C-alpha cells in the first residue's frame, strides 16, 4: 500500500506486527535484494560512509520513498538549489536558540573529522 504522507508511512511501519510472510511477500525477497544492491552501488560510487545506513534519516528516506512507490522521481537540480536552501533554513531554525545563548555563554566550534 502506498502513502502520500511520509509521516503516515513511517508510523505504519512502526505499528506493523510480526506475522508469517504470504506468497507475495516471499517473492519480494528478490526485489528487496535488488534494491539493496542498487543502494550499495550508489554508496560505493558516491564514496559514502558505510555508517550512513545506520542513520535514522536514512531509514526515514527508505520509508518515504517506498511509500511513494513507482511514481517517485529522483530530485534533479533542485538538490543543489531549493532543497539545499530548505535544509539551510531548517538548520538556521535549529541554531536560533543556540545563537541567543552564545552572547551570554560564549561558544566553541567542534568538528568530527573522522573518515573511512
């Protein structure tokens, strides 16, 4: 079943109970293996960290893309422009309260420089 709302798809996956797989689900094992292989190829080609698959945001992305089904198209130039602008705006909102505290308490900038 496909869900247009990402939050609905994520909630649905959290609420599902364990049960025996039916024949359609059993046949989906090949599809799942294929999808995982494409994800792995993407990660290898983009030189991404293997740890990205353990991120909550990665699982959220999988849940939302699978909920949209075959109608989902990949983002194009919008990933550089509008989507990046939206992410910067979101991060600025997160930092707003912190920036107010900086004038009172000071601040330090730290970075994790770990690479694989």
